[in-house]
C-alpha cells in the first residue's frame, strides 16, 4: 500500500480528536500485532486492528473511513487486556465510530431492520447494538 | 441473608428463566435476592469515550437507588449489567472531575461518590457462600454431565472489573464441580460471541458461535454453562443455522449456571423455565434423565 506522509496529516485535527476522545496516547503502539492476533472479529475485517492504530498515528483518516473495521469491533476488550503497551484499543475504536455517529450518521438503520428480527432480539442486543452503531 | 438485587431489562422479558432459577437457587442457599423497588436500564454498554458522561447517568442512578435502600452492595445476574454498573461506579469513585460533572447534572439526586459495590452472583457464590456449602446443598449431583464454563467478555474484561483471572478463569468450572458435574476446560471460554453485532450481521455471529461450539465439542463437552443473556441468545439462535466449518460440529445446549444449580439442588423444575431454552436443550436434558 502506497502511503503519503505529511506533517500536516501527522498533526491534523483528526489525530488530536482521536487522542482526546479515546484518552489514549496513540504513539505508544509499536505494532506488535497482539491485538489483531486475538481479535475475534479479525477474520471479517478488511484492515486489522494494529493497522488501524498505524493509520491513526499517521492521520490517514480516509483509509479508516473506507474500512468496515471499526463497525465490526464488538468492544469485547480482548485487545485492551492484552496490549503490552497499555493502549486501550477499544477506546480508539469507539472514538473512530463517534467521529461518524456524531455527524448524525447511523451505521445501522433501525427503521430498516426486518420487524421480525427486532421482535426476536432481546433488549440486551438491541440497546447495545444501537448504542454502538447508531447516532 | 438479604442482598440487594438489580435484574436489568432482559431478565424481565427474554431471560426470565435466568432470574427464576437464580432466585430459587439462592433461596435454597438461604440468601434472598431482594429486587430494588425502583430501577432503570443500566445503559447496557459502558461508554468508552472520555467526554461521554451522559451515558454513565443511567448506571449511576441505579447505584443511588441501592444506597437509598441503606445497602452498599448490589448483585447482578446479567453479565452486561454487572460490567456497566461496576465500571460506572469506578468513574464515580476514581475520577473527581467526571464525578463532579455527573453529580451536578443529576441535581435531583443526592451526590454519589462510588460507595456501592457491584457484585456478580458468581462472586457471591464463591466469596460469600463458598463451594463447600453449595456442594452440601446438592441433592442430585450433575454426575456424568460434561460441561464447559463459557464466560464471554463482560465478566472478565477490563482487568479492573474482572471477577476472576482474565485469561484463565475457573469460577464457572469450580461451581460446576461443586454441583457434582464434570467441568471441561476449553480454549474458547473467554472468547467473544460477537455480542451486539447480531443486530446487523447474523453471519458473523454464526461464524463465532460455530467456532465456540466446535471447540467445546472437541474438548469433550456436551453443554455450556453461561451467565450472559446475549451469549445465550446468540448461541441458541445461530445453532440452527450453524455453518459447520468442520464436519461434526454438534448442536449444543447452553444453560444458565443458575438452571444447573436449581437442577442439582432438586428444586421444582418450573423455576428452571426450560421452555425458554432451545428444543435441543430440552431433548438433551430428557435424554440425561434430568427432566421428563
């Protein structure tokens, strides 16, 4: 993958926002890949969690926006408890989702879900799903 | 002994069997779980953004309701509720700035400083009751039943709220052993089932549950003991559609650990609510001679 680096991107508002929303020092990540190795959703992701961390560090916002990864994260916190650098990756993923959700964009449209699915799902699924995937 | 009890939404609707079996099993151990007279949804998931304090309010209100009862401890059965209440309490205890903002916002409530401890029922069983006392109450040992303890995520992660070892928990296996069963270890015990992704992506959940069930079967288990209503739902609902990646992945019953307690204690089967489990679960119980 060809990546263009610039000081403008490295110091962009995007990087600052993610650091602020997640409360994490993004530069602690040294790309060991332990998060991706243990991620239960990794098999379905187009960009792996450690790669997301690198893209965030470099300010490559569009690459993350074009990926499904943050929407597949189930906030299971396996990466969080295993990160040798103490990065809470689940908070970085949440911050990335919020950048979209806070623009009033839903990832899942509740009104478009089949009524029989909604009727069948327990509250624990609906409330947590809508909290994570809708604005 | 009376303990303040927070049920949460799903236990009142889609996981009634979890609640009825727990109340009866605890009563048999001399503990009354006394439901809070007033409570609201905990918010289900803990907010992970630094500036998102509003979503802690629902959880904190419940903790204030506990304090109003003159109690400093509340018990949950639902693993999600446990996590959300416990983590919200840590915010109120350890983050003075956030505590101040939340207390000011809830001007109709008394100020709260994180005084209420949230305990999961499994912790009460291990720490307050003890495995020996539980073993002593068993009338029908779950002998010849090979069961895995499936923990999922929210009882163990993050570390600050873990009820047991984050990577190698034994609390569910210890309970199963106390009930006279054979506790089987399996490598997927703490793996996520996909959780709320079920609202959007049933295929992904199916891949996950197939892997979990396949691993449990490979380890020689016949059933899973669970404590999370979302794990239970995902495991049950995807079994009929399980795409079997390896041949021979069986359909496997998932039961709440409290249902297994009620069975072992020889309680009235009505408290187990097995009609809410899968038909395959009932068939397995029948085959084992545990229900007629």
